[in-house]
C-alpha cells in the first residue's frame, strides 16, 4: 500500500519561493467556489493550497498552470490569502523542475531573445505605426503611448493601437512611442513564476523610460497598467501610468474630444480582471460608454467585482485551453443573453479570446467585439 | 543626598533566568550610587521573597526599594504593600521590568539590558518623593446603561442587595435583543418566557429607577462620584398618568401602517406604540416621525383618536425632552451589539432577493408573537421546501470582522430544529467549523445531526444566485459552495437562505467610549482592563462592562458577566471608599504662562484656565496621571508627581551614562 507522509521540505520550498500566504488558509473552500474554472471543469483551489501546506503536492500536475490570476478568489478570501502568490511560487518551482508547459516555454523564449512573447523581431516592434507618422518619444514629449506587445505584433489586436493613435491625433495630444526600445511589461512572465525574466524586462523598460525622461505612460492593456502601476515602483519605476479608458474619460471631461455621432446599439461591457478586481477601475470605462449618444449600456449578469475572467491572465494566453473549457465562451453567452449587439472590452488579451470564441461559436453576425478605443474613435 | 537603596533581582523561575543572569545583574547594581545591598532570588513575589525585603528594610534601614522582575501591572501593588508594612512610603518602590521588556523578548544581550533597566530604576528611586494616597467615598447609587439581559441582570443583583440603581435604556422598553429571539439554544426554552419575569422584576423593583427611552449624554467625575447627564426623550405620553391599557394603539389612524423596528420591518405598528406586548414599562411612546399630530398638527377631522380614548388624559403633544442629573458611585455599561447589515456582503443577495433573510429576521418569523405568528414562510406566504443557512457572514472574515461571532453555529442549529419542527423543509448548514463549546452545546449538535432532513456542508458559500443552470434550480435561489470534505464544487437550490450575520459593535461605540472615557479594542468593542484577569473592569476605575458591548457572547456568558459586574459594584459598596492614586498633575503657578496647550491635550477634562490670573488649574479627581500635559508644556510648569522631570531625566541619564 502506498503511504503518504507530509513533506515539510516541499511546503518550505513553496514558502521560500514566495508562497508564504498559504499558511493563513483555513480551508473554507470559498476560493474553489469563486473560481471560474468550476464553471467549466473541476478545479479545487482549496485542495491545492492544502496540498501545498502539507507538502503533498504533485508539482507536475496540469492544475499548477490553470490559474488565470483573475483574483476572484482573492477578492473574497476571508483570510486575505494572496492565492496568486501561491501559484506564482508553485510555477517558479515547476519551472526549476522543468515541467513548464511547452507553449509557455516558447513564449518565454521569445521574451528572452527579443523582448516579446510573439517570437517576433525586436526591430519590427513599431511596424504597426509605420505609415502613421507618429513621432519617436523624445525628451519633453507629454505622453508615451505604450501599446503592449499584443497590439504591436498581433494583426487582430493591432486595431486597438490604431484607434488609440487616431484619437490622440484628433485630440491634439503631444505623444510619442519608443518602438524597439520597449520590452514586454513582464506581467505574464512573473505570474508564470519566471521572476528573473520579469526583473530583466522591468529593468529594461525602467531604464528606457528614465533615459527618455518619461513622465506619463498611456497603456492599452490592463496587464501593463497593473505592472507599471503596482510593481515597477518597487524596482525604481517613477512615472505616472494611465489606462486608455481613464485617459478617454479625461479627454472627454476636458472637452478635447467629443463623442457626437450616435451609436444606436445595445452595448455590454466586460470588466477585465486586471483593470477591475486588481485595480478597482470600474467607473471610467462605463462613463466613457455612457457618454456616447444613443448607446444603450447593459450590464452583464456577472459584472464589476463578480466579473468572469476571459481566461487570458496569468500566462493562460500562452497555453492551450480545451474548446469546451473556455471562459470566454461563457462570457459571449452572457452577452447574447442580455441582448447585446456589441461586447465592449479594453484589454488585448480579452480581445484575442473573445474574437476566437465568437468565431468558434459562429456568432460573428449577431455580436461584435470592440475595444472601447475603437468605439470612441468611431463617434468623434 | 544620602540614600539607602535595596535592589532585588528576581529569577522568576526560568522566565527571567533563562536569558538574564540575575546574579550578574545584582552584582552590577551593588556598585551603584546609593545602593547598600543587592540580591537575587528565585521568586521575589513569593512570601519568603516579600519577607526578605521586609527584613532588609528594617535591618539595613533601607529607604528605597528597587525590584527587578515582571511588569509593574503584576506586582507593583504587592511590593508597595511590603514597603508600607516595613514603614517606608510605598512610592519609594520602583519596578524594573526585566521580564516582559527584556528576558521574554531578547536572546542575546538580555543581561546587559537588564543591568541598564535596573540602573535607571535605581536612579528613579534615588529621586522618588513620598506621596500620600487619598480616599474617596463611594456614592451608593449605581448607573446601569442598557436594558438587555446584561443590564437587567446586573441591575437586579445590585438592587436586590439593597442599593439604588438607575437603569437607562434607549428604546421605549427594556428587553434588548434577547426579547426578539424565539427559542434559546441549547435548551430551546422560549426567550420571552425566561426573560419577561426578570423584566417585570425590574419594572416593579423598589430600588430600580427605570429610565426607558433615555440616553446618557455626559459623564463627569470619577470613581465614587460620577455625575451623569441623562436625556429623557419626549414620549408624548405622561408615564405617571398612563395605565398601559393600549386603547390608543388600537385606535391610532396609522395602525398597521408603520413598519415595526422590533419586527425588523416584517410587521407593522401604529404611530403610538409599545414595541411588543410585554413591554416594560408598558407605556407607549409616540413616534414623531410619523404621528400626524406631531408632523402636521392635524389628525383627521375629529382630532386625534388616541386623545379621545385616553381616559386618564395621558397624551401630551407638548412634551419636550428633559434632562436629569444623576450622582452615582459606579457605572455598568451593558449596551449590547448591532447585527451587521448583511447587504455589506453583496454576494449573498440580501436586499436583492426576497427570501434571503438575516438571522434576527428568522427569529421574528419563527416567534409565535411575531408578524407571522410563528409560521416560517417565504415572502409570498408559501412554506419553504428547502432552506440554506450560511454561517460566518461577516465573521471570521478579514474583509469584515476577523473575530468569530460565537453564537451563530449554535443558533444555526436551533434554526434547523425549528424549521424541521414547523415545516417539512430540508435544511443545509453551510459551515466552516462547528463551534459548539458551551454547556450542552456539543450534545445539541449531536442531537441535530441525527435529526432527519438536516445536511451539513463544510464550505463557505461563494454566492447566492437566481440564475438557474438546471431544471431543479428554476425559481429557486442557488447557493454555490465547495463541499470541502467531498472536494467538490456544488450548487444547492433552495427556497430560503438565512444569513448568520456578524455581531458587531454598536454604531455609536466610539461616541460612547468618549462619553465614558473608556477604551476600545482593535475590533471596535469596549476594552477590558485585562483580557483574562480583569475582563469586567475598564481603564476608567468605577466603570464596568458586561455582555456583548465587550464582544460577542451567548446568553449564559452574558449573564455571568452581568453578575460579575454587579459583584464588582457591590464590592466597592461594601468597602464604602477607595484609595486614589496620588499620581496626578500639578502646576507651578510661578512658571505657567496660561498658553492652554495642556488643556487641549487632556482627554479627561481635568485642566482648566483659572481666570483672571490665567494660570492652569488641575482637578485632581479627574486627572488620571497620564502625563500628556507635562509632556506638552513648553515652559515646564506642568509636572506629574512620581514622574517629575528630575525623576525622568535621572533615568535618561542612567541610560546615557552607559
């Protein structure tokens, strides 16, 4: 008979890798019951934490890589356990043991060699802006636009960067880009337990921003927003960061842009985890949408703190998710359920996942996925 | 100045001696200025330890004593007594705390630190001056604030012993939360049946002056001689004339049209009302928010019916709030708790779904004297076929209250029993840990576990939703939870959800703490003097706390605390007077410039500027000896006896000379 003995060495290793939080868990299971995975398959967050507590954990298990770091569990955890830190630690150890999923290895390889997870060349980072006549950021430029690797390289997500630049020009904002001098923000790398890679990416960005005396950064991705705002300051980052939805609100309030053209459609809004739960930005995106004439804003059944993740956070965007296990499909269903014609988003990962789901579900005739920047650009 | 100081270094078993070398500390002290002998001893607080000091004082003509041992909170009074017995002023004793401040918190260097602490204490002792305690007579009257079970019990115990009690209750009737409950765990006796006899005793007790519908606004003075200002809210009914016949309530034009606070909005009342049938005093009040006469000056064409039917002409729309000044020797606070608003935990849908109710609402539903005459029913009048009880709503939760509310597990079991007794509904208990620790509690848990139709699911529910995923869930409320024992995420469709919402400090606890000059704990409840050894006293002498104002507790514990508070008061009354510590502030009138800074710092109101000279004066009865005034005084005019500049600077000098 197989005998299980607690392995304190394993739990100590997890704690050492940053998983200290696991000690506070009192095993109530609220995390499991809040986790979106349980909408599509069984995933017992609580059990994983307990297995970590007593060191009886299969580090090679697929479960270690499931967490999308959406924060739904952390939001409500009665003991304030930073569950995401536990997953970061488990993955860090998993990486040392060489059990990282293959697609993650490829993305991380790309980041190591060229500063982006898309295995694209660093020199091509500003190709999206080639014919747009955007100036390179120089000392004294008011605003740095940092599009994130995804809109910079991915053909579908590129429309976010294009719309944003269009708006900035219409509003007469003095802005520039850094192009090949930028690195990936490193959010996913960190959540995948690749702390060293994260540190080197962050250092590269912070140095570049300092070199050009960047004071204010506009981002399209809530993941970049979170990392720049909450994690870079510990590493010496000293600049203001603003998410596009906040910036649009600012431009509207200052009268620099005016949503004038009617948009007579039913629009629903999906709160990205890293803008909502992680940073409590709930109002600005809604206010921007509400400022558009004739736009009817309807809420999804699970919204704000309760919003269901698209499935792309925590590095999940680089991993394969089985067709019947995609949270983004559930979210599309919710949007259709409330009768929306447009699902408004404001995160490049959300865009990739929802675009995929829409195609797979064959619902592209009834629902459109639009970034808030696209929507605004159409009506000013 | 010649001094003869004795130094005693305690081992406290290994509590001190494990990290501090008491011998070395004593040897080092022996060479200090004024020290004539220094000893170490296993337990200074033991009888032989005390004897040792007593003998030395006499034989070696010691005039100052330094004991290096535990915190002065523990044994300062012991060694002061020894000094007094040996014939020297008790304030010639100094304690060097080498346990809590040294041996318990250091490994390396503890002996060196102990030596320094002793050196500073010797210096302080060197400059200590003799002080005399004074005596204050205890006023034989007592104030009890709050007329729930705690206040009722404390008032009765003191009154039965022959002393006068003023019982102040904010609501129109005494009874508190307990009178709202249906049955009480674990014995299932009816709450009103066991409480109303005590309530009537209060109402008719010759030694109890019941001031219902009243609030304490100001408290001044100190132990033995408190002065309390009480606002008696206008009842608009003359209590002396009213016979409590209740005709006015029946005739009120608004009868059945105003939601009843007592029934938590589940039942209705009139504008003139008593909160419930067995109210004490059984005299109604008029609610000025709703009464047509008070709001508009008009009530129907023929005038107010209450006036018409009131034989003794007790109704008085002209009544105003009045104020009473009471002199009392001690005060018991029994102000109870608030039930946390469950809508603060939005994921459970309280306020959004009709059939998500709070624990107290269930008590009213299940109570035979309640709005449904004891029938457990849904909002639409139907009987539920299934009920979920969610434990720990806002308790044991860092997002709300970190503490355990202590009563919920047991009342949840009681609810399950009542539901099974009155309906055929299946009951699901969603719990984290079952905490059934009191007398008969575990037995009750076992009894309920074996009853049919009650299921225990170990897990904290994540949400209550009305969005059905299956046929079974349609038209139901579904509770999402991980059954952590199964390791399975499950959805439980039910008709009714009861939330065991947390017991929390009264909304005005902070204000009350200021009025009574007592402290609050980090969790917001009133703070006891010592969590284990002095749980009834507060830091304000003569003010005691009982029941849930000190933290969540069940009825047996509340009654025990109330009786303990009464015994504290009776012990003061038996003594008749108390010694007052002579450690108070004083003013050097020559130096004081009357800037008033210290007056602003004094939280006890002990300082005031004496006009016209413009010099500060100290009310010694109010001064608690905290030293805030002498710390802030820019001219050095304010000083605190036993902590004078000379004494404190002497200690500092001792540290810095190292």
